[in-house]
């Protein structure tokens, strides 16, 4: 009777640990990118045809007031966890200055780093 050798396992403990850590790192990176996009409001489509989001003001973590342009008219909307509520159609449109445009990502990141207390 000849002894049969066990086939060598292609997945060792160290390769399984490396695979697991790699997957955890990828999932963490996906969550971090999602947080950055949400935090800096990147990736939002601001305009679709005749309807545009002109400005918004955060009142809390989930509540905000949004100024929406529909054609030539403007409407203030309240957006929260309970839904969207029309606050007021504006009789005279508000003119927004171009200086209120959001800064590029690098400037926003620099401001965030300064607020965190890290040295520049």
C-alpha cells in the first residue's frame, strides 16, 4: 500500500489574511470617498434643463433650505427627513453674485485642514 500525499493548499493563512485586509481596505476607501463627496457636496448634478439649484443653506444635519430656479421663476424649498415642502415662490427673483460659487476642491480641503487644527 502506498501512502498518498495530501495536495498542497493554494491558500495559506498568510495569503488569506492579506486578501482579507485588502478587501477591508477597499471597502474603507469606498466609504471614505463617499464621505468626502457628501461632505464637500461633490458629484451632485446641480442643473437639469430648466430646473436649477441656485443656492442652499444647511439648517441641520438633514435639513436645508434650497433656492430653486424654474425657468425665470424662483422657489424656496424646505428639504428634510420628512420630505420637501414649498416654502415660498419669490415674486422678485434674487440675483446671486458669482463670488458665492463654491471654491475648487483644493481650497476646500485646505480650509478643512485648517479647521481641524493641523499645521499648514
